[in-house]
């Protein structure tokens, strides 16, 4: 019997273009990369967060309601109060927008509304004629006095009276940390921090 025939050996495969140690690893697309594990809140953190969320909304609504009974919004009062505390009772529009966390367009509408009441004017900046400053008028300063009484009473009834002095101080420290983390340097713009004493015609009050 004849020996079975053998097939021809297969040709050697084409060698790799680079040595194994130098071959490029396959690239992983962003969609293929594993997602980082979410940093979920634990039970204590969740309770604290929800309490802050609800409490801050209720507080702002209560303070706004107090002032609306006198024809003013909380954001309007905050601007007037800051102007009363600033040097020469004037601040740049850009600084006010940062302090009250409003867009420039929204602040322009607010300034227009207050200007129509004769409580503020818009003037060229003292040290930079290209800038615009909002200036508290004498009429605005007079109107602010009774409004400050209403506002500070609301701040005490709706917030301060529910906390101990230590809790109130801790709240201020906590929110200062949040402010500085989100907007470094913003605290340096606050005229209530810079001033040595309140203007004689307007009592020192929280800006709300």
C-alpha cells in the first residue's frame, strides 16, 4: 500500500510589523471607559441636604413676602442695602450682579425699576469712565430706613429666633465656605465686610 500523500506545509504567517513589546495597545473610546462610581449621599448627608433645600426656599419666600407688602422685592432690597453700605453709596453694576447672583440683563431691569421710583441713578464710574455705577439717591436712603426695620424683623422671626447663637455662627461659616468654593474672591466685594461703620441715615441690617 502506498503511503498516504502529505499536503504541502502552509506558508509562514506574515511577521508583525513591530515587535510585541512595541505594538500599540488598542485605544479605548470615551464611551467604552468605565463610568466613575457616583458619590451618593449617605442618610445623614441626604437629610441635611434636603433640610437646607427646603429651609432656604421657605426662608427666601417668607422674607420676600414681608417686603412685597411694602411694594418691594427681596432682590430690590438687597441691592439698596448694599448701596447704603458702600463707599459713597455707589457700586459698579458688574459687582452688584456678582454679589446678588443675577445676570447683567436682569440687574439692568431691576435698576430701571428702582430708577423710576427715584431711589437710584446710573452714573459713569468714578475711577473708570467706561464703567457704570449704581448710586443710591437721598430719596432711596430715606425709603430704605422703614424697609430695613421690616426686613430685620423678618430675618429675626424667620431665621435667627429658630437658632442658637452657635448655630447661627456655624451657618454663616458654612455658607461662607460654599461661597468661596463656588466664587473665590466674591466675599471681598461685599461692602458690609469692608465698611467700618454703617451710614448714619441707614441702620446696619442683614442684606438678606
